[in-house]
């Protein structure tokens, strides 16, 4: 059966797949993109990252928006292109970067080109101009496929979407932690984390220095937080572990401390919006803190040169606490650090070049770019059962092939349920229909927009079994 070119199909026949890495961090932004796609009459799929290789070859979307382009997912991008899907990239880690390391913009762009990604990517969307400029110079991609949109998850920092930032508490001191490299939840050891860093291009000696500093600073960091809680018994502290960090280290350390709560649930933005002060050490949440009109305080007296160089932006956009006494004074009087912080200068000089316009319209610009990309395709993508069995990889290891067979026999939803039994931490990467519908309805309400859509689990095209991917289509669409 022949397929008409996409340019001849209605909007409601176009489908865009959005890869979801961490729901806690990314789902709000993706939900806003879905809202904009639906308003254009275009269907969307929210695809859990770990299931994409098994599911997308069965679903054959017109466009796949991946959350990064690195060597560990290059096979997947090649599979999508071979199916006839257009491949677009928007990095979920696109703003808090090193200036000179492996993930500095120039090195990132050069590595992208040297690794052969220019032949696999149809469009690249950037948060801000800094990274686009580097890709324009060194990536091998032409200028017309490099677009600055801003980052959809930061749309929630601007009206009207910011009206959705509700949280049941107020007036606490928020502490955002950032020690996932040495306190990981999704990998088993520091050594595994070091291998990941090295695989991403970091020099081995640098990785050892960084991990050595993190290991030495972490206990001092915990002791500082414990001292703050003891010295300020009337102040409520909320410790929020990084999404990739194991929260048990904090729960064990602060068990029985009455004015300390450990809670990493949900999106970080409402939690920041209702805090009286935000403390961190080299944490990218300093950006969101500024965007929401709060002052981030960096515990610089615990920092090291290597840690600071690894991610310099958080220190640059924060009020620096140079000693414990100064930090304690600001906890007692958050207004005391206001004179040390110039929000306008921070936004213009440090945030806008990396994060782009914070105007609530990044999701709209991204959705427009994705629809435009879909309409450039001259043929409908083809499903591939063979690619699904291989998990989108080539060549394929026996273990992955076995997973592919089970995914097709049982359905990926059932297979994921089995996986969670053996790897409970992975459950944090799952998403439900209710998770998405709640966000869609909340955003539609605060923006006073009407959305008429169907939300359902995608189905295996042969067996009809449910997949983990969630389809959202305009009412009346096939």
C-alpha cells in the first residue's frame, strides 16, 4: 500500500514522538509542547527513554525529538532515520556547561561532528545562542537547521504558566543538592559513574580529581547542613536531592532532626517558588531560582576550583556565602543577601545567552519547529519489527535481543513492570496517563485555552498489547 507524501496529509495524521528522560524534571516542559502540538492539530507521543528502541520502530512517528545525541544513542538515531522518521534534538542538559571541558560548547560541537551525527540529525533546537554559535562553527550542520527556542521546562517560570506553580508549604529554606556522581541512584557505584564521564570525553585524570574533590566535600557539606539545622531550630529546612541522587544518604543523616524534611517529589519549580531562600553548591537549580525571582546562595566556602570549573554558571549567578557565619546570617535574614545580588545583570550577562528567552513561549517555538520539520518529509515512515526486536541497536547483544523478544511478546508495559521488580529505582522514570492529563488540564486552565484530545497508551501494531508510550491525539484523529 502506497503512502501519500506527508505534505498531502492532514495535521491530525502527523505524529511527533517526544523522548522523556526524567519525569520529575522534564514532564512539565514536554506537556507544554504537547499542548502546543495539539493546538496545531498534531498528535504527540510521550516515550519513556529506556523503552524508545523497542517502541518507536513499531510506532513509526514522523518526527522523533531526542533528549541528546551522544555515542550511546547513535544507533537509535540511525534506526529512526532508516525508518524514515525525521530526527530532531533538544538537550535536556543544554545550559549548565563547562567553559573548557568535554561539554564546553566548542568541544561538544566538535565531538558531534567527529562522531558522525551531522548525517543523522535533521534539526537541532537550542536553549540559547551560546551553544548554537558553537554548533554553527563546528558541528557540520547547516545554519538553517540550528534554531534557538528556549527550553520548554522554563516556560513555567513565566506567565501564564507560572500560575500553575502551587505547593502546599511556604517559607522554608530550600537546599538543592548535587552529588549524584558520588551518590547515584541509577548506577551501582562511583566507578560506573567515572566510566560514564570518561565515555563522554572527559580526561581520566580530570575525572579522578573531580571525584576526589566531591568525595572529600560531601561529608563536610552534610555536616554544614546539620549545623545549620541545629543552630536555627525555628527554621524549617527542606532538602531536595538531585533527581539522579540517592536520597537515603540524607534520610539516614537527618533522621530524627525535627526541622529538616527530605523530599524530592515532583517538579522543582513550585518548591523554589514557595521557598524563602535557596541554598546549593554547584547546582543548576540556581538558574530556576533566578528565573522565579528568588536569590540563590552558593556555599562557596565548601567549593573547590575543580568543582567550580566543572560547572561555573551556578556560582556566577548566585550570592556567594564565603563562610559559615555569613551563611547562617542569611538563613536568619534572607533579605541580607539582596544587596549582593543584581538580578538584571545576572539575567542579561549569564542566563539569557545560555537559556534563551524566558517568555513562556519556548514550547510554542519548539512545537512550530517540529511541525515544520514533519512537513518537510516526503514519505511516511515505515514500521520495523526487526528493529524493535534489536531494541533499535545494531549489532545487538544477546541480552538486548532477549529483552526485545519479551517486549514484543508481552508488550513493553508488562515488561517494564517486571523490570521495576528487579530495579525499583527505574520506577521513577515511568509516567502514567494521569500524570500527563493532570498537567495538560492544569496548563489549559491557567492559560484559558481549550484542548479536545484523546490520551491513551500506544498499542503494539500486531499483538495489540499496551506499550509504555502515551499517545495524545486531537479528538477525531485516527
